[in-house]
C-alpha cells in the first residue's frame, strides 16, 4: 500500500527537517493494482460457485467446435480468434441440458 502525504508549503514535497527521509516507491505500472484485500480471480469465482451446473464447467466455457467460424478455422488454420462467450449463452447452454427442457 502506498501513501503519499504532501506538504502544501514545500514546493518539492521534501521535508528537510525530518529524520526519516525514506523514499516512497511508486507502484509498478506493469502490475495491476488491487484495492480490495479479498480479491478473487475469475477462476476462483467460477470454481467456487455453489450453483449446480448440468454440464462440467470446462465444457461450458470452452469454445464451440460446431459454429461456422470454428469449422472455417479448423479448415484453414486459426485465423480469427473467437469472441468470448456471452453469459446468457452459457446459461442457456447449461439449462438446455436440464431434463425439464428436453424436446423444446
């Protein structure tokens, strides 16, 4: 955690009378800053869910192999990266495997 305290009367914000003149380092711009101490990654949220899925999570979040884009990529090699899946589509794919919705 980085805390900056600025002196309004000193233009360069350096206290010449202080015995503790340690330099406060700036955060690394190449690393994400987490302000929440209870930070969870996407995988923590997905695999920590108490929701009962009808299919395994890995199968649901993997890209489809039966779409036109997937077939074209298999035929010609990977040229277009598929878009990430919409939350509603993931929900619908999971719900469609439920025994209540067979034949609809």
